[in-house]
C-alpha cells in the first residue's frame, strides 16, 4: 500500500485524535495504555497498538504504532506511523513511511510499494512536544 502525503496527514490526525479521545495528555497517560489496542473510528482494519518494547542499553520504550492490517494477514498494510519514547535514556523517535521524502526526517529504507522509511530522533520525552511534531505531518 502506497502511503501518499495526504494519507500520512490523515493517519497523523487519527493518531492524535485517538490519544485525545483516550484523555492522554502526557507520557504517564500513554504508558497507562500499554497492552491496549484501540480501533480507529470509521477504519475497519486500522488501529493504534501501545506496548512496551526493548530499547537501547537494556531499557524499554513505550511504543505507539498505527497499524493498517488486512484480513488475510496481520499487518499487510504495515505501520505507517510509529512513536517510541524511552524516558530512561531521554529520547523519542518518530518513524514513518510515505511515498515521498518528509522534511526533517532521515531516510533509511524502502518497501515494495515505493514507500520510504524515515525517522526523526528527538531529545525529548515530552508527549506534547512529540505530538506537535506529528501535527506538522497533518
């Protein structure tokens, strides 16, 4: 599935809306969602999954992944937007995929649909600052 700039904007808005509807305004609120999968309203095969994942130096990061799946396979559409926050080490990372280069993001690969994998590492764990960066994608 090719992720156009317009589709990435929609995904970014959905990501922010899901957290707002869950009353998540800070890192503690996001951490409280760990282990949960939240469906995206009006999108049958799209959801936000929040979980703890291994990170650098033996630490863990809270990971919020926007997942597009299809009935035939678990994550056929992939993860077009992923946010990792590691408060132990003091950084966050936004990983996305899109059909075009997004300013401020480092390219590190591509998929068979022509999407470019891109990331931005930030020296903040403040969820408001991270969401402001995601709003710029919308």
